[in-house]
C-alpha cells in the first residue's frame, strides 16, 4: 500500500480520532446504501398494487439496480484511483440522495427502472471508493476490523432495520 495524503507515514503519527470518524462516516454511508438496496423488498406488495406490477417486474427492479451497481463499481473504482476518493464519494452521495427522493415520484415500471438504474450507478460509485478510503484511514493493524465494520453496515441497516422502517 502506498502512503497517501490521508495516510500517516508511521504508526506513531496515526490520528485515531480521524480514523474513528472516517470509518463511522463511511460505514453510515454504506448502511444507507444497504438500506436503499434492501428496503424495497418489503415494499413490493404495496408497490405492485399501486403501480400495477407483477412478480417479473419486481424482479427487474432489483436486477437493474444490481446490474448498474456492478458496472458502475468497475468504472468508478478505477476513476477513484485516478482522481481521488473524495471526488467520487461526494458526487455519488449527492446523486444517490437525490435519486432516493425521486423514487417516490415513479409512475410505473419504466420510470422506476430508470430511477433504480441511475441509483445503482451512484451506489456502485460509492462502494469501491468508500472501501479504499476506509483502508487508507485505518491503522494497518485495524484494516480488517474497520473494513468489516463498514461492510457489516449494509446488511445490518438494510436487512435489519429496513423491514422495520418499511
């Protein structure tokens, strides 16, 4: 791992408060990504009734998010290596937040698919950059723990709290 501007040169210079704040913030973001990804499942019965969707449509809604997420992760992961994590993370969070707000405006399958595809692009941009930012903010002896904490946030918030919130 190459030291970067956010990585201290030696463990004696490690900024533990920064590490804690960075991991907490990046984990919160990943939890919100997980919430969006998984909260739609308990909402399917209501959505299918309101928008006239069948089971195939509901599967397409989940699939388009996952597919665009994967494609975006490959492209934006490389982009974050070139231009920096912050330049990818901030627009991804802003775009993701705006798209969450527009999800409620969907009037049918096509508009919902477009919104979810764009949302997958934003979420896919967040994930690789946030994982690497977590690694860069972590003391080398805590990288595995911190990435594990961050990765735990998506299922905990999305699968654990999502159905309760829905």
